[in-house]
């Protein structure tokens, strides 16, 4: 398909193309995450998740909905390609909320590897648990996010990497508990084929008993914080203001979806989520 870059930039609120450098990459990723919510509502509603470029664009841009990582980073990588960046997908294991002695998680996340002037960067517009800026792929590299959290990259074995997070648990979707550095996701630089993404997306959206088939998950990055809605649990932190509450009325849930996350569902669709 021919990528409509102007429509994408309008969707994320950028008036012009970004520069083809690290600053431009960071600006694009942040604008994307501030504008397009992370959500798995299509999974809960039984509609399935398509991750081909045309379907993702139609849902996240044209229909102004959100999506989860396989959709978000498909759109983001398509935009990077249209802009002229050198980027490709990676697959990752999500460790956020997994105990040190817990089972090794499956490959249920995708992010991007971007090469700028010969340097490798990781960029992720689709991690629903928190927001991390682009980072140079260097052992020990650290950056700070707009919400105050810090992120660090560490080598993990001969060909692996671990992204760690140190920040307020209120700027996650509720899984980031404990003080100090917490593992967020681990990945390698192995080449990822479309079939690999299709397989991981299928498992993530259909496997019984997993996060995305048992919970209704919505989140979005804020300029200085993070907001999430996991089933009926609403959390929002912006600067020094924090809110945590349980939504007990489907009308309030529907209104919150619209006003906070920009997602408009009908009353029947909210009822079909099975939360009330």
C-alpha cells in the first residue's frame, strides 16, 4: 500500500515531517504515543487483530482507534519508512511484573531497531505498560522519560539485551511494582520475518489465560505522566497529581474511554466487554 504520511502526521498532531536524526525519531515516537492509545478492545470483542499495513492504518489512523504493540509498531515502522528512516522490527519478551524466579515469558512484544548515521537505536511506540524514549543500543545507556522514569539498556548474554525501568509505579499500567530497577523487556537483534510477527500476534491475541485474552487493557502516555484503564481499574498520574479509582458504572466507563483515551464505543460495545 502507499502510506499516507500526511494523514498519519495529522493523526498524531505533527504539522510537518520530522528531521531524519535522533531528535526527529524521539519527536515522532512521543507524538505517536501521546495521540494513539494502546488498547486490546478488539480482542475482547472477538474481532481479532490484523497487522498488515492497510488494516492497521485503517484502524489506527482512519478510524482513529488504538491498538496493541503489533499494530502500533507496524504503523510506526511504516511511518519511519515513509519518512526515510532505516528501521526494522524486533521481537521481545515482556518482563514487567514477572518475578525473578518466574517462568520465561513468550515473545509477545515487538519494537523497532532504527539505524541513524551508523548508530543503532531502539524505538517503541507500542509498549502499553509505560513510556520509554528512543535509546542508543549501547550497554549501560540511560535516558529519562517525560514522566520522570529512567530507563537503562544492559547486555543479556551473548546476543541479548534487557531494558530496565526505574520509576514511579503510578506511571505504569499497574504492573511496575517495587523500588529500583525493574526489568521491562528483553530482546535480541535477530531478523524478524512477517511470519514471526504473525505467529506472535496470533498467540498474543488468542491464547487462553493470557493478559490480552483475560483483561480489558487501555493506556496512553501523557505529557508528564501516564493513564491506564485495566478492566474497571482507572489510574492516572500527571506531574504531581495522581488518581486511582474503580469504575462501577458502564456510562462512566464509556465516557472515560472517550475523554481520556479518545476511544468511542457504543453502549452495546461497552456491555459486550463484560465488565459490568
